[in-house]
C-alpha cells in the first residue's frame, strides 16, 4: 500500500498529469428571488421573452415563478464558470420590468416573508410542475422551499481519472466505473466531514427575526446560515441517508423512492448529490455506469460576488477536492460523519462573527496541510490565493461572508443592504454598452447578441473556440470576432439557422 501511495504521489507531481489535477470543470445552478424595488415579491409574470422552461437548459424557475434558476454550461475553471453566471444574470435583468430586481441573498427580504408567502407559494405557472410544488408546499412549507442558494457541479479531468485507473488502480477495482465511484464518493464524504468549514466561510443567510422563519426562541439571532441549519434546506430528520458507504447511501435513497417517502429523486436535498451520464438516470444506473460528477448543495448566495458566487470560493473548493485524492480517511468514518452533522448545525446557528476554539484549531490544521499540498504539487497561483483568503477568514471571523453581512445588518436593515446591491447590479447590466458585458473582451458585439438570443431561446451554447450553437444534432460554428448581419434582428438570424426553434419560444 505504501508503495502504491508513493507511486500515486510521484505521478501527480510530474508532467501533464500534474497539470490535469488542476483542470476541473464546474456547472452551477443558482436559485435567486425575483422581487420588486420595495422588497415585496414581484407579481409580474415569468419573463415572456425567455423560451419554454421545459426546454431551456439555462434559464427557468423552480418551486415558484419568483425563484429564478440560472444554470451555467459545464466549463473548465472558476473564471469561465463565474463569467457564465454574469452572462445569465445580465440576460435576465434585461428582461425584467423597471421596478423588478434579482435579490442577492438566499433569504428573501422580510416584507416578502411577512406579506407575500401565500402568493409566492402558489405562483407556479408550469402545469407539468404543479403537482410536485403542491407536494413540497404541504410537506416542507413555503419558507423552506423559497430558500435561494447555489448548487455547484464538479468533475475532475477525465484523462486524469483514466490514467490513474490504468496505471495505478486497475488491480484494485473491477472496472473504471468502480474506480470513479470510489473517487467521487470519497469526495462526497470529505465534503460532509468538513461541511462545517464551508458553512463557516461562506454561510450568508442570517435570520434576524425569529418570526420570519419560525425559529425556536432559544436560538440567538442573527445566525450565520439558516439555509445550512437543520431548519433550512434539508430533508426531514428521518429521511436523510447516511454517507457512511456508497452501498448504504444508494440503498437508502432507493428505498425512499420505492416506498414513496420521496416524491422523486429531486426531493433529495442532501449536501452532495451524485450524477451520471444522463439527467434521468436512476441512482443504481449512475453507480453501474460510474459517477460522472457530483454537486455540492450547501452554499448560500454570496452578495459580494456579482454572479452570486466568487472565483475564490470555487478555487478553494477545487483545491480541497483535489487534496482528497491523496488524503487518508478517518478510521471511525461513520462516527465522524454523524459528528460532522452536529458540528455543521452548530456553526450554521452560531453568530456570523463568532467562532469556537475547536473550529479555529481544526481549520488551521487543515490549512497547513493544504499549504504543504500546494507546495508539493506546484498548485497554480489562484489556488494559493484562495487558500490565503480562507486563512485570513479563519483568523478573523468578521472577514467571512456571514461576518461581513452581519456588519451590514448592525449598521442598518438587510432590505436596504440587499436592494442597494440589486440596484447597482441591475444598473450596471442594463446600461452596459455591450449586449453581454462579461464577454466583451472575447466576442464581437454582434456575436454577443447572437449568444444572448440563443440562450434566451434555449439553444445549447459551447463557448470553446470556435463558438458552437446546437439544436439536436445540428451545429453551427462562429468566429468569436465575426461581424454578423443582424439587420433583421438576432432572433430572425437565429430562426433562419434553426427554424425548428419556433415551437420552443412559448410554454
């Protein structure tokens, strides 16, 4: 075993495999509230110029039409991923009414919770989704289902996985699928073990009045992350599968699906979800074919990041995930996982600008190991910078996202803070001289216009060079700096390329 570990470390520290270590891809899904400039829930219809939510892979809504969903294409690296979020938000902002905004925090502002709960809880204009939303409302309540947040899809470089299996682990696993299952489920377990640290660093849903979310009276307010507590985005206590082993995890979720405990796979709200080759694959099929990527579902929206999550957050998450390739697991794993649930809840319900000794000590110990890892494997500069930000936030909890939000709360109300950010973003986007501000340095304005209408129309966009637009099996390519003739409008140009889109432009 020691010989194999030495071989693994040598492989990962040299040549192209070392580069592939830091070559992960992300795909994000953010849920954000659509509100009015007075803090109330928007009563406007879902933006009519966005294509059918049945077919659009990027822009749709969830439990309520007021909870917009932004889903980025899968791209390599944090910079490109955050760029896609900004593209999607500018597109949606361009379709809002003058008195509408996208709210930058996971918790909707107090006026919405106080006056508009019944409205938002029944405001689902998707008939194919109505039965499920009614079920969620009855089982979990409107407040819990109206929590915004970020789901972060993550996968390693496939060539990295292939090489590790072929050259090091082929004798240990019956198939490539079994190897990938082991790698990705270990990552899921490690995230669960350290979830409390991610909640400490990035938690930012500070309930300030108990009446807003029916919080127990014994909990001091504000808290760091209501969403990440047992009162937030979570299944019921006896419906949470254990991550102690892949087999038990699959068996428990499969049982919940078979006996009707879960309405469907989408009702699993756990901190890490496993994904396969196809969106509709069952969990058993995913394991049979091999896990393709995992998604982390425990992140509040970051109000200080223009797209809702920062590059530094993604870089630290990636660094931590890569570190799990070479880090040992605790012997008493099941016990540690149970303890981790309690620790995460403690951190989530703690004051945003506080920490305990055990948190600081264990976080600093991990940071030291990650610093050594960066040095040993020659991690690129952006990962070292992300780690330095984490270290400062561990040293001073007021620098965490929750700590910064708490400071704003102390100086005034959360509504004013959130609306200022929402208004500033809206103004920046709608007054931008470019159709898609985040892409201005890469694409001509006419190509930006084409990308914008393609995303609005549900066309698949591949941002690799050359740019590719596809509908079904048909693909059209474009030079990034092309000067397109859009004299009859970008939509007319797109429909000439893909006339079959006509049926997708309405629900």
